[in-house]
C-alpha cells in the first residue's frame, strides 16, 4: 500500500542551496533577513542563542540544529544583549561553488570559546507541499526529533565532516545531505510534533483521503473529476467533497486548480519554462485555456508572472473560481 507522506516528500527537492561555515569569537551577533527560502543552522562547536522576532531566545549548544522552513527574519547571537550585524556585512571567502567561509575569530580570545556554525540557505521545490509548509512552525528544533529519529544524527555528523573538509565535490554532497535531512525533519514533524489530527495533516494521515491527496500531488495534470477521486477513495462523491472541504478548506476541484497554478508559477518563474510547455505539463489543451485558468486563480496573466513574482513560488490573488479540469 502506498504511503501518502512518502509520496508527498518525494516532491521535495533542492533546486538551489548555499552554505556558509561561520567562525565567531564572543561576543558576536549575525542576522539573517526574511527570505523565500528555508534556513538551516547547525552549531558544530560552542554555544549561541537563536533569536526569532520578539520570542524568547532559543539556546543552541554544540550539536544543536534548527530549520526555519519559511525563512523568517532571525539572528544568532552569543548573548541576550548582543547586537547583531547583517550576514551580508561580514567578509567571506569562497571555498568552492556554493560554499563560503566567514572567519570572525579574534586572535586575543581563547580558541576554546570560539563558536563554529554551519549555515545553509535552502531553496526547495515545494510547490506541491505548500499546505504543509503553511502549517509548520517558524522554527523546527532538530534536537526534539533525535530521540525518535536517531538516523538524523549521522546526517548531521556527515554534514559537519564534509563542511570541515576542503575536498572536491563538497557542495554537491552537501546538497544531497541537506535534501535527506530536510525530508527527515519534515517527516518527523508530521509523525510526531504537529499534534494535528484534523485538517490537512489529518487528511494525509487518513489512509483513504491521503491516497487521494497523494495522487493529486503526484499527477496534478491528470484530468481529475470528482467521480475519479471518489473511485480512488472508495466513497461517494458527496462524501469525498465533504471530507475534502473539512480537511483542506477547499472543494476538491478548487484544490486541484490551486495546486496546478502553484506548480505553474514555480515552473514559469524559477525554471523559465515556456508557457506552452507548462500548459501541456498540467494537462491543458491550449495556451489560451491555461492562461484563462491561471488568471482566474492567480489574478494575472502567466506572462506577467516572471516580472511580478520573480523569485516567488507562492500564489497571489484569490483562488476565486473552481476549475473543473483542463
């Protein structure tokens, strides 16, 4: 039997990543701006505090790792009253493609007090996981998952060794490690930490409704109808519609439309695919039919997306009308 969580996580892939090896002597503070990309930090040596908004700082000791899935503005500081400098204001040295080093060590400070942090900016192809990302907390502390998912520790250790070494292919290896690590963190949150037995998470955990959702995400360009979804779920059309609205807040066909247009925006903006190719991928018979559907859901023509939504894969406007299919 298929596993809906595994099928959805298969759609989570890195399309870009940049890594930094940060060495600081206290006192220090480094801030990271709001970003459309996820942020990952791993403290390999020393201690620091993670400050997110007005919340109480989160202590990070050696071996601690955090994932900020929505890239909210935050800072890593050595103490509660230390002012943070923007990350881009520090001089860095490129080590290889996608990996740079920032050395803010002070010679007059004991090296045993130095803090070594591995930081990553991760750009995921996560258009199909948009509802999941919206439900996730601003910060996921990996330490809370280690007891239930001990396989995460070797991934962190491997990442530390790879970033500490000056070897060919480091950026490529790190990308693959980050891919697996991020999927493990998200899976752990779904299974244990989200505490949501209803809504979208509950739907994914539900074997029958989860089967429908995973099929929609796996093949959004299929000519989906309520009848086909009902057959897949083994229920009547009314039951499918009722449970779908309760779980997602949208009718099944509106959900499919929104999913298609998130993917279309990702392919147009990030992958620079021709609109005709995007239309074919999503099952539309013509450029015009796709453009009408896109404008109805997103609020603008797809040709404007590259300029108005550059660097973004989310949706703007309202998913106003249901789309019965290509």
